[in-house]
């Protein structure tokens, strides 16, 4: 379930600046200069973050030397969502079943308890 | 029911729920092989128990049968057992992860929280080696015990 690509994706997402960059890219492609604007960071620092995101396949960049717009690549995010969904389903279902089972156990214990008391009285 | 992933903490999934049952009963449902197979796994799955040695270092092996007929072999090694508060285990068949389950009293109810931390590729080898060493040690102790019994 956890493959190396997922590990790379999660590592790339483990930084608030990179998550903010991805959030910005959800509204459409843009330049590095535009991306850097909201952050109190140098362009090289932003470029470093972009390299991590690009390596993780979370963004793609245009080929033109002057105008290299960044855009979001959503497929690794889908993988993260599927990974979480797998375990969400596992625990949600298991907890549902445990809940029902505990109800059964409780009613059994109650019956057993009554039986016990009755026997003690006689 | 809350299931979250905290990417910032790195590869962690947390699931929790409050059950309307006393903690001792919830503990029983997790620690007794005859109980745990009754509820473990997603809807439509059944579990075949192969071995459940419920103590630190003990192994739990089981097969989960999916509704489509697919079998999933699982192996877990218990790392820590603090009755009736906490169980920590390592899932040593793929996917590798470390899990801790805490049971806390909330009035006459019990809150169960499961935390799963998934290993990075770099850690996998190290963990596998550690487990190998721990298992080897237990096997050796078992053999020693058998040997001492014969003496």
C-alpha cells in the first residue's frame, strides 16, 4: 500500500510553504515570481520548494526559458487520498462491527449476571 | 468516528471512536482471539485466526478473506501490552506500519484511538533486521525453556 512514490509525495506535502504553493496552483498555472509574492522568502528558496514538488510529480513546469509557468499535477494527490480511504474504510467498518459485537457481549454478560445472582440467592 | 492523516507529522493515520461499553469489555474484544475475529476488518470480510500469542514479542498471524475471494495474509508482532490501557504492535507483513491502540475511560464509555505510522523506505530494512533479531531471541529463549524442562 505504501510505495516509494507515496513516501515521496507525503514528504513533499510535509511542509506548509509547499502546501500553500499547491493551494495557490489549484486556481491555475502561474509564474515563479507570482508564486513567491505571498511568501517572505527569496526566489531561490521558493525555487528549492518547487524542485521538491516537481520531483514528487506534484507540479509540472513549462519548457519556455523565460516563461516557465507552474501547474498542479493531481495524480499523486489522488494516491494519497486512496491510501487514506483504504484505512478509513478499514477502521470505520471494523469499529461499526466492534460496536455491534460489544452490544452482544454486554447483553450476554447481563444475562449471565442475572443467572449468577439468582443462583446465589437459592 | 474520525480518521485523519497528518502529512506534517509524516505518514500517520489516526482513527478513533467512543464505544458504549466498559473498558474491560472493550479490552476483552481486542485481546481474546475468539472475540477479535468477530469484528476485525471491513464489511464483507472474514478472518481466520492462525496464531495469537497476546504478550509483548508475541506473534499474531491471521488471514483476511475479502468478499471477492482474495486472501490477505497478515502478521503482527505485539510490542507492548499494558492491560487495559494500551496495545502497541508492528505490522510486519506488507504494508509495514507501527500501530498503537489506546483505551481510555470516558464515564461509562470507552474511547479507542488507533495510530498507525507507516515506515519510509529507508526505515524498512532496519525494522526488518530488528524484528529478525527480536524473533530470533524469542525462538532461542523458547528452545532454552524446552531444553530446561527436559533436564
